[in-house]
C-alpha cells in the first residue's frame, strides 16, 4: 500500500483503539499518533508548572511554548513534553483524570488540533482519539469508531494494572471509565461521538487479532473498490 492515507480511529477508553492502531501502523508502514497522549502531556505540564485550569492567561502562555513530540520506538512510541520523556508518567491515574478535565478547554483543544493536523498533513498516519474523524480530519480516508461494553473495558484495564503489579478494585476502574465517558461525551467542544461516516466496530467479544484483521480487510477492500 503506497498511498498515504489518513486513518482515524475514535472511541471511548479501552475500546481497543491504540492496540489496533499500533498493529495496523506496522502492517501498513504508517505512523501511529496517539492523540490522548497529547492531552495527557498537556495536563502533566499544568501540574509541573503549577498552573490552575481556571487561569486561562497562564494556560495560554504555557500552550504558546509547549512542545509535545512523539518519537517512534519499536517497543512503543515515546512521548516527550518539552525535553522530558514522560511516556510512563502520563499513564498514571492522576493524569488520566486531569487529561479529561483539560480536554474540555477550548484553547487547549485548538492547540492540540493544530499540532495534530500538522503531524498528519502528509498522510500515511493512523491517529486515534475522540475527535479525529469529527474535527481533526473530517475528510479522513478511513474512519472507525470502536466501542466495547463498560465491564469488558474495565476488565481490560484491570488486567493491564495486574500485569504492572498493581491491584485496583474492578469497581473503581469501572467508575472511573463511566466518569470519563460522561465527561468526554457531554463536553461542549468536540465531544466524543461517532462521525456520521465512521464504521462502528464493537470489540466486546473480539480478540485483538480479530479486530486488527477486520479493520485491515476493510481498508484493503476500500482501496480495491
Ligand atoms: O486505546 P484504547 O484505550 O481504546 O484501548 P487499548 O489500550 O487499545 O486496549 C485496552 C486493553 O484491552 C489493552 O490492554 C488491550 O490489550 C486489551 N484488549 C483486549 O484485551 N482485547 C481486545 N479485543 C482489545 C483490547
Ligand atoms: O488511553 P485512554 O483511552 O484511557 O485515554 P486517552 O486516549 O489517553 O485519552 C485521555 C483523555 O484525553 C480522554 O479521556 C479525553 O478526555 C482526552 N482526549 C480528547 O479529548 N481528544 C482526543 N482526541 C484524545 C483524547
């Protein structure tokens, strides 16, 4: 596949976006861009610089200077905030919540969307997030909207935590997902929602291999049509 398409994958947390996007990027030799990591890095930046989310002047100054870089690495992309590698720190629970809180702010979204459009302007990218098919690249060549029931998603995150040696009650994870789903779908600007022309994929009962294969075959079919 030599064409340089833009592939958008949106959906709620733990629906399988990043796992799928990473594997597809390898298959297609495309660049994978995790836009959630960018909201996470912006949230972390406010913590490091002691900026309140209500202080729009300080926030604007921070955004004018912010540098967020995604660097390819075989074992998983690394995320740099200014010059610091924050790949692990941004996955911690306080930043997960903060990322959803900062993501409602218009000046933050405008900045992230600007950076994302620049990253994807030459095509050959798979971008995952919440508003890629609706706002960032409304003309994306392929749009997918992944979903899964909340219990399945909570179990997936519980398993991930267990693999990292953490024991978190399943109910706490479920509550956090429900809170974030609500915050992300009800915000005024660019809420999480399926684009009219996106293909929905329910991964609740799928293996990772099945979901990657399903999307890959849709892309191949689309190219041959
Ligand atoms: O990117 P997103 O938050 O949508 O989800 P993910 O990080 O790709 O997937 C969340 C977790 O579920 C990962 O640990 C995946 O390995 C796992 N997963 C799964 O167990 N079965 C699937 N069919 C899809 C994902
Ligand atoms: O990995 P997980 O699915 O748990 O979350 P994420 O994709 O890293 O996104 C973290 C938060 O950033 C989400 O809950 C959204 O509030 C926000 N986000 C967004 O608003 N728009 C995007 N394109 C990506 C993420």
